[in-house]
């Protein structure tokens, strides 16, 4: 059995689970970005008819979950587990959005790494023979996140040039034991990494070392050439974090080059005034569920390394002078079972 | 492979993982309770020399993790995964307490069900061949929880008769692929259940239906007689919730009788002025790591069903008039692989 272990942090899936469906529903700003054509639905009103940002975020989760099932033509009782989490205190977007699902539920917390964590766990549950279908889903909302982590929107605070814009929406995937691909062939689970960055307005700088640590571990564990993947996508370092990541990897002789990209860089256009780029659990997740999944299905991408990366701070920890611990989980997605 | 599935919600572990070590470190009030002799360490000062309750809670986690490893005589690099979570916003007790561990890390959120969620996931990762050793650990702290969920302690607010007392401390287990027992033989993963209770000072009433739902599913899935277990322990319904649970189970013709108990009822003496009993992630976890584990090791208990139960609310959801969704995960622990 132990040959599922590849080095310290990487696991090979014997019967690679399949991403059989995805869905993403996003807000108006995301719907004006360069990846707009790949989302299932764009909602014009960030409240989506609800009375609060938090209730709206739950609605995004609820509707996206329904969309995943309908895209997969799967009945609700066909899902073995839902693995979900979000940025809100006590993950209420997920639990309230999914409380009517009637499906065994595991809540996770990994900030922007959430979709990587849930897909890693979901893939192991399927490969281990415990599940046939697992839904991994997450959400974030610009307004609820600003309110909780930074300033009330009504204050009109000026944002730092290094700050990132939390993506509004929900996105998720259905992982299945059977299907024609794309497949999850390996996962590399990240350690908590904290190099002492304390600036909560520069999350990219805080998160880059965690992404570098996991990418380094992935290539160490697998021995794969550094140019093996068609694309290596972190999420969500933004433009500043991506540059730091490239430097950190280069200093460890890992040169990925132009195929190194980031969900936070991809989801918005520079003209959209988002400073260093997008962020939030839904950023990387919606890039995966939309653009990346479509590109894999069409064969434009054949093998990618997705590295969702989260900053595990809270407003309380920042107020108490703590630095920002981060974590990144890598997921290998391939059209053909290889490696 | 599918014979690992037992009905809709229950899974049988083919090579049942072993609880090879436990540890618990608790605060002064817990150290005066009836289970005091079973904790590894009682700390007299709830701040444990730290400047804030949150930093103290992280220290409980850090020291308990170290104690688990030393109780198991296991080096830090022998742990494949840590699965951890707590009640604090963004789970900072866990992430800050474990940031120096150097071990692949999965954060979970299940409120007081956390130890059930982490042990369920950990057991499946081991049985699936992905890990040899997994640490499942959690924490709670009376002072940080009151501050975050209710009122500042300095206010001296009167507590409702139905309220429960959050346990201060951290507790966890090491699950391993090899060992002499006790074994985790089955798990039943809970669905989110919300029957519309809105009183955040009566968590027992809110959580009882989730515990009942999972216990009912467990006996439905397995077909085991209702008197199969030496003890069925929920956590943490307290005295009021336990009574409601007994009624709910009886109305479904499940009569467990005197062996139905609750971590929140067991951990404090009625004279300790805790109203309806204990609560918090560490309540059920420390009862398991201490009294229950010792009783299993000595053969005083041979087979138990542990049902950690969590209320997935937040102060924001309460303020917005929402009811309280809950979840319970059942873990079967047996000295001999049976069933």
C-alpha cells in the first residue's frame, strides 16, 4: 500500500479520480474580466436579492452546488460527501448554503487554499474506496470579506497598492471514481509556512513562501522535470506575490518560466483597478472551474499543477501583532493518466 | 472496493486504524472536575504566561501536540498529516499552535464535532494507504470563546440556565496504521441538520437533532442492536441536550438506556456551577483522550460510539436572525476488531 506515498508530502492516486463536472457563479466585476466566458452564471447584483452580504454569499454556494449537480446530471442522493469551506467566521457561507443538501458534510478551513485542500481530501476518499462522488466547493465575497477583515465599505477607505480584490462568487467541482478525465493523478499537501510577514495588505508576499515550499516539495518528491506541466497556477498570490514566488523558486534552481501563472493575476484585467489582483477562496476555484477546466476538456491544456495558497490569519491575530502563517496544497490534473 | 460503504453514511475500515496515543492539557476548572486524574497536565493559569487568551489557546495546542508525540515516542518527521481545527475565527489556535510542526496540515471546521471530523478523515487516509500516522487535535478556551461568541468577561454578564461552559484546553489523538488497539472500526459521517432553533444560549437543544440523526443513521446503516455499545457518548449536548436526544431517539424506537452519556455532562461536577454542562471542541476531545481512552486501554470499556456534535453558527448569523445548523460525526472505537 505504501507506494501511494511519493516522498514526504506527495501522494499518487492509484485509480485517479475524475473531475466530472464543475460550476462557477460570480459577481458583476468578475463577469467583466477576461475569463467571463467560462463562468456558468454572472449575477449583476452583489446582494443577489438577499438582505445581507453573508446571506448572499450563502446563496452563491447553494446555487453553485445545484449547478454542479445539474451539469453532472447527478441526483442529490448520488453525492457521498460534500467538502466545503470559506473565509467567513465559522464558515457560515458553506454551512448555511449547504444545510438543505442532505449529504454527509465535512467543513474545512484553508483560506484561499480551500479548494486545494478539499480536492486533495476528496481525491483520497475516492481512491481509498470510501466514496464514488465528492463535491468540493468554496466561496468568497468582496463585501463580506472587506467588512470582516478590513474596513466597512461605507468608510470608503483607500486601498494599499499591494492589496488584492476578493472575488465574489462560488465555485466547485464534482470528483468521481469513474469518467473520461481530466484526472487528479497526484497531490502534494502543504505544511504551514510563516516567514514573519506581518502586513495584512500584502498577502502576496506572505503567501509566496508557502507556495514555493509546496512546489519545491512536489518536484523533490516526484523527480519530475521542472518543465513537465503546461501550466503551474498558484492562487491567489496576485502580481506582487507571483514575482516573489518566481524569485524564490529560481533561488532553489526551479525555473518554471512563462507557464507559471496565478489565479489572482488571471481573473481580472489590470484596467479593472484591482491593484495587485484577485484573491479569496473563489478566485482560484473559479479559474479552475471555468477557464482551466474548459481548456483541459478541449485539450488546450493537457497537464497542470494547481497550487491554491491560503493566508491563515485573522483580524485578531493581526491586532495582537502576529505574523501571517500560510499554506499551499498542490493538485496535479492531467488529461491522460501519466507521470 | 465498494464494500467499505455500509449504507449511505457509514464506512467500514478494512484495516482499522489504531489510536496509539492521546494527550490532553486542560485549565484549572477542568482540573477540579471528576475526570481530572485522566488528563496529562492541568495548568493553573488560564493565560499560561501568555498575553492574550488566543495566544494561550495556541500554546495549549502546541504543548498538547508535543505531548502526543512524546506519549507515542514518535519523532516529528514520523507524522504524515495533522488534521486540526478550533472555534476561533479562522481557526488561529490551531494554525498558530502548529505552525512550527513542519508536517502537512489540513484545517477543519466542525465546532464541537471537530475531533469526530478529524478522526473520521484521518482514519480514512490511513485505511486508504495514504498515511501511517495522523495527528487529530483540537482546542477551546472559555475566555476566548466567551469574548468571541458572547460577552466580554469583564462585563460579568449573568449566564442563562441553559448555557454551557466552554472547556479550556487542547486534546488530540495519534492514529496509526499499526498497533494493538483500540481500533477505529467504522465511521458515520453526519449531514447538516437545522430544525430551526435560534437560541444561542441553548446549544444542547439545537444540537440534539443532529446527534439523533447521525446515531439513527449509524444503526440503520449497520443493523447493529441498539445495545451493542458499552457506551454511546455525544459531545457536547450538556444535560438539557442529552435529555432531548434521549427523547428523539426513543421516538424513533432507539433505546440506548443508561449507557447514553455526553462529554459535557461527564467533564464537570454539578457543583462546579456550569449550568447545563461543558462544551467546546476540547470537551469531547479531552474526555476521549483521557477517561475514555484509559478505560478502553484497561478493558473497562470494550466498544464505544463517540458522537462529537457541533453547532455551526457564528455571532453574525445569530445577529441576522438565522437558526443554528448542526452536525455530528460518529466514530466506532473497539478493543477488538469486531462488528
